[in-house]
C-alpha cells in the first residue's frame, strides 16, 4: 500500500487484520474456503484480504448465536443489557479515529462526511436503543367472564432469537448498528454479514463488543458474498429466527424467498428512485443547498437520495443553473483531505453500471447540463472509481434513467405547472422510499406530504433524522419500519398471557 492510503492504528492495521477475520463466539476466526481482496475505491489500492465464509463457518456462527441465547445474555435484565450497549457506544467513540479511517478506506467517502455522519451515528444507535428498550410498554386488558370473576390479559415481549443482519456498503457501520443495536437491546443474538465491499468496521466492532462485556456468541460476523456464499448460507440457515436486510430490491426478493422456508419474519429496507418537488414559492437558497446534498452526498450512493427533481416552471431555468454551479463546485480526490467533497463510487463494477446510465441518458435524448463522464484526476486517484456529478434535463418519464435506481451522483430535472400533476409524477414509480418538498407555503407542504406515497417525506430539509421516528419504504422500497418502537416490534415476539381471576 503506498502513502496515498494512510495506515491507521487498531484492528485493521495489525498484522492479523491486514487479513481480516470472521468474528465468531467472541473470537477472531480466519477460517474460510478462500479469501478475496478489499480495495480502496479512491485509488484501487489493496486494504486487506477478507476470508469468505463457507457454510461450515456460517453454521458455527449461527450455532454460537443460538447457544448465547441460553447463556448470560438471555438471563440479563433490560437494564443490564442497556448499560452494556452504552459501553459499546462509548467504545466506538473512544476509537473514533480508527473507525473513521477504516470506513473512509473501505468506502472512499470524504472523511468530513464519515466524521459527521457514519461514525457518530453508528455509536448513537447503541445509545438510542439502550434508551428505547427501557421505555417499552405493553398492553393489558381486563375481560368479563360468565362467573363474574373476570380475567386479566397482559402482553410480554421476548427476543425473537437469532437474527441474521445483512448489510449494504453505502453506510456500513451506521446501517449495521441501526439493526444490531435494537436486536441486542431486545435480548436477541446476531450474525452479521457485512457487504463484501466494506467488511472492516463490522469486524472491528467485535473488539468493542468484547471490551464492553457482551458475552461470546451474542455478536458474530461472517464475511463473503451473497448468492452461493455467506449471505445465502446465513439467510437460509434453519436456526435463524428472523432476517433484517438493507440493500437492493432484487436481493430483498431473494432473501424473502429464503425466509419463506420456515416462515421466518423479514424486515426489508430496499432501493428507491426518490423525487424532490421544488415549488416556485420555495426559499431558493435552502432548496439549492438541500437538493445538492440529496443528489450528490456520498457520491449519490444514499438510498434516500434524489435522482428525479421536479421544479415549478417559473424557477426552472434559475434552479437548473444554480444546481449546475453547485455540482461543478464539488471537489473529487483524496477522501482524507478536508477540501475533498466528492468521493468515488464504491467500485469499478458500480462505476460501469453508473456510466451505462450516463450513456443511456444520452441515447434517450437528455440534454447534459453538466458532467456525464469521468473527472480527470492525477495518480493515484486516476485509478479510483470516480465519476462526474451529472445533471440532465429533457428525459422522458418512461426512460430507464427516470425509472430505475442508478445510485450515482446524478439527476434529471423536469419542469412542472400543476401541484396535482407533480404529485402524480412523483408517485409514478415502483419505489416509495423518500421525498423532499421545497415550499414556504405550509398549507401546501402538509397537503402534498399527505399525498406522496413514500415512507419518509422531508419539508425544506433532507436526511434530517430523529432516530425515534418510523423509517422505511413503501411499494418496492421495503417491508416494515425501523426506528424507535418500530424496531422493537420487529426484534421482539409479543406474547399474551391470559389469567383467569
Ligand atoms: P446488495 O443488495 O447488492 O447487497 C446487500 C447485501 O446483501 C450484501 O451484504 C450482499 O453480499 C448481500 N447479498 C447479495 N445477494 C444475496 C443473497 N442472494 N442472499 C443473501 N445476501 C445477499 O446491495 P448493495 O449494492 O450493497 O447496496 C445498495 C442498495 O441498497 C441500493 O439499492 C440502495 O438503495 C439500498 N439501500 C437501501 C437503504 C434503505 O434504508 N432503504 C439504505 C441503504 C441502501
């Protein structure tokens, strides 16, 4: 590895973890049928080798998780588990710089972004659900009986059991802990399958779990790919009691099929093709700032990001010009430098996919307002998977670029004239994840928000998250909701006790 990829202290810098390990039953286990390379997307340089779990390694992890349910973890009070989860949050913050460096190396995202979002929110997830589990209530009902004495019903919550946690690469620590924290708070045990693109921080978390006093087998990590690899072995394992997944809709379908054997519950957070609706009565500065983030943050690799921008006709020309200026200000390059505001895409394979949509946009008749290609960067960043931030106009609503999730730093801007018409356009999508509405007219904001068929709507903001609120998608964007009490619903089994008095 040359100097363009800084070394960092901690798990991933030690001799053992230049070759990462699985984390099974509280120990780092290098076993696997083979290993694969993990490369830094900004330069293509090798970060570490990752073992690929075979079905025996996955079975070991699931068995360890199953045993741990019956061990000290299963006997702990909610207060004790909650206290341990706070130590996990503290442990991440104490090793903030290690986690930050590892996440930036694996993803290529700007350090400023990961320092602001990925690592602090990854830690915060443990505190949020440590709180949440202590305030969880259940229902009671008194009922009449023919003998007049009555009966009392009350509900209790127990853990579901072993939870399989399958994660994507765009916000690796944050999205993984968003599932692991509530699952553990509720007394479950987990086997995590991080994305093959970003395996490091999930592995490092094993050390933190041990230091915080999480008993062996409660948190396990197995590495590998999806189909015919660790992902499939895990989600089809008969001793897994529930599966929580974030990733592509197509993968969600495969996971749902796997979950159907044994009728296991699934929580699915899937893809999106999100719209921003910009009305002529918006605060233009706020709208430009927000839509710029929604389109280009994390190089467009955010499930909640915007790829369709509808702008009311009187401000269409000005808005398009200003979004172009904002896009052209983004600075690609070394993600560890403070001045860098645009990282690479996650891999060369993903870059090929995004560039294929850039080509399709041209073929489908788009006017290219800015971008459309690969930025010119000096070595070693010339070998990274960078693309130019790209804005089009003029694409038809039925074009592939307007219908399919691209997951890159790009959008098509469309003028509109009527509120009803733009709501219909926003809703004309197989996805239903997120929307942002830009208007200073509050009556309009509430009226439009109520009609957009998505799980999450922002008014005059984007990505502002209170972790107690419901998070998830409708239509092909997912099943179920995460966040606050909604996560607890998935990670617990609700049982009714009926007592005849
Ligand atoms: P992906 O579906 O390709 O992979 C996600 C994970 O699933 C990886 O760990 C992968 O190894 C595993 N996997 C793949 N095939 C599998 C199979 N057959 N069985 C079991 N596991 C399998 O997704 P990605 O490319 O890592 O992430 C990008 C996608 O995630 C985008 O579609 C994005 O919208 C979506 N996403 C959604 C949300 C949300 O909250 N709705 C958040 C982030 C990302």
